């Protein structure tokens, strides 16, 4: 069944788009990620313009995250105070991201920047997560106790000022790295169309020592509100949100996220991190291959903003 996307200006198969939204929504609920780092490339590989893909995916990230958040909220597995601090930084980062997005689009460099950024971030973070998760699995199989948070263990973050107590996560840390982390996630989410959970989850676990059972729900709650802000900013600023594409992705994402959230409770933390690392690396490799291959068309025609007829 073909539907026409008014902003992307191309026809697409509705069931294929629905399936993409459902599959990514499932992964969102399973890993505690927004899923944009997978969905945005899928849409781009399907022929949808990168600008439209990035802006529209923020709506699906909101829907799938909200669906999964309900499940974690019922289980009281969300640190509301921590999520609020992350959200403050996220909204500010989203605003800056929209400004950069508009500038890159106006000079015709958006597509290249998106591809290079995906290769860099996904390759680096995926590699680090893969190494750590493999080590954790090996320690568990050897009989050693595996824990992401050891009593009394501190790093440089715990020496920063402006500390705040987060009772749900059993933390007493500075709000500065929390605001910075939220800001980075919001900025990248707006520019690249990613929820940022694949960075948020390991950062909360390994840098802030947030308990694993609290991380996923807290990450999803912050992602939900940050991407909602990004959607509004894109709708007003860049005007590249395709409502038809958004609705199709959102319906599939909400359904998939419910199944993912339920299954995620049955897997160990090291297994989840290993699977997520492999997914991140696969997407990064696909972007790298596309950059290295000779394009079919050496030139493209685009209408620059402000250009006269």
C-alpha cells in the first residue's frame, strides 16, 4: 500500500514504514534507547531525504519512549529527579542543535555531516560498549562477581561541586555532569535524529554509577521529553517534520516498545549491553560503507535557502 509523504515528496510503502517503526520501538523498550540511531539510517537507506528523516524520527522516538516509560513507571524503576536534571540540559542542547541543523541545511552540508557523525559516534561508542560487555560476561562465567557499581568507588565526577542527592538512584553527585550529559544528548538528538539512549545508558552506568535497574526507565523518560522539544523546534524552525511519515512510525513504535519493555526484564545487563553494542557497530559500518562507495550521481541539485527564483 503506497502513501505519499508531503514533506519528503516521495511515495513509500506504508507497511514497510510501519514495520520499521515497530522493530525500532521493540529495541527501544528492550535496551532503554530512543531508537533514532537505527531508524534514521533505515529511512535514509530507504530513499527518504536525510533532513526529513532526522526531523521526523524525533516524533517516533517520543512515541516509543512514552510507551515504554509507562511500563517502567508502574514498576517504580525511574528516578524522576535525575531525569528532570537531564531534561533541563537536554532542552537547551536541542535548541542549539536546531540552530546548527538549520545552518548546515542552508549551506548544503547536512547530509555529509550526518553520515560522518554517525560513523564516528557509533563506531567509538559501539567499540567501547562491546569491549566492556565481553569483559563482564567473561568475569561472570569465571565466577567473579560482576557489578557496575562498587561500594565506596568514586571517580573524578564525584569531586565536582554543586552536589545533589538522588535517593532513588542512591547517588550524591554534582549536577554539572548530569546537565552536560543531557545537553549533549539533546544536541546530538536534534542534529542526528537520535534519542541518544545508546550513549545515555552506558554514561549513567559507568560514569555516574546509577543502578542498572533504574537506568533504562530514567533514560527513556529524559529521551521522551527531550525529543518532544526537538520535534517542536524542528516543526517551527526547519519545517522538515513529515506528519504522514511520523504517524506511521509512531503507531508501529508504540506497539513494538511494549513488547520490548517486557522482554528486557528477562535479560541480564551484560547481555543487553553486548547486543546493543553489536547493533551500534553494524549501523556505523553501514554508514562507513556508503561513504567509501562511489556514488551513482556525482552531483545533485538543491535549492538553497534565500535563493531567488
